[in-house]
C-alpha cells in the first residue's frame, strides 16, 4: 500500500472540487485505488501557516512514500522536514532554482520534483529539449500568447527566444487575438 502525503496551506479540498475530483480520477486511471493500494494522508493548515512545519513533520515521521505540496510555503516546510522522502510540487514555486528548492531544471538534485510556473529560459530550454527528443525533426515551434499581456512581452518572450536559440529551433509567436 502506497501512502501519499498531501500538504497545503489552505483548507482540505472537498469531493465537490473539480480539480480534486480530476486528481483522484487520474490516480485511479493510473491504477492507484484508495483503500486498495493507496492511502492518502492529507494535512492542510486551514490558512494557519505556522502549522505547516508540524504538519510536514507529521508526514515525514509517518514515512509516507511521497509528499505532494500545494504552494511555496508548504514546499519550504516539506523541504525542511525531510531530505529523503520525495517532495512533489504542484505549482509549488515561481522560481524553484532561485528559491533553492532545486539546483537546475535539467538536474534538480535532492528530493524535490514536480511542476512549476517559472518563467525562465532554462525551463523553456528543457521543454524544447523534451520536444526535440520526441520529434527529432523539430525545427520550428509556435507559441500562442495574449497580445495585451505586458508580462508576456517583458519576461516570457525573451526567455522563450533565448531557449529557442540554445535549442537551435526557430520560434514564432502569434498573439491570441490573431486566431479570433
């Protein structure tokens, strides 16, 4: 029986929550069935962030197989609680390298893995590398973007261009309003 710790700063998700339902459905589709071969160990701080270190400590003491964290504050608590149990971030950090969670996207090291919403040429370069592994003849990548989003023009576009140059692929960006 696998035991998956769940660590979050807010309230525990309810069965009515569509993201929670999709998560559980995805686990089931992968062959993980609660009560049969999977036990979920939820620990949520109900917005009392001071509780996170003790909740993370509980999960580490239980020796769960992995800890899934929701957000950067639970991420830090899990990182401090264990260096051995795999910690999986679900959008746990906007910049996991700068925040010291991982060494790099290519070689994270340590026990932390998962998803991030980081804007960096290194992240985009890793994504392009994976695409090129899947499609050996890849030479051009398109990116849809919100033509009104200043954040895209200031951070995402330069990072994507840097990554494309490093991966030796051409990028073209098409504003989303163009498709209307």
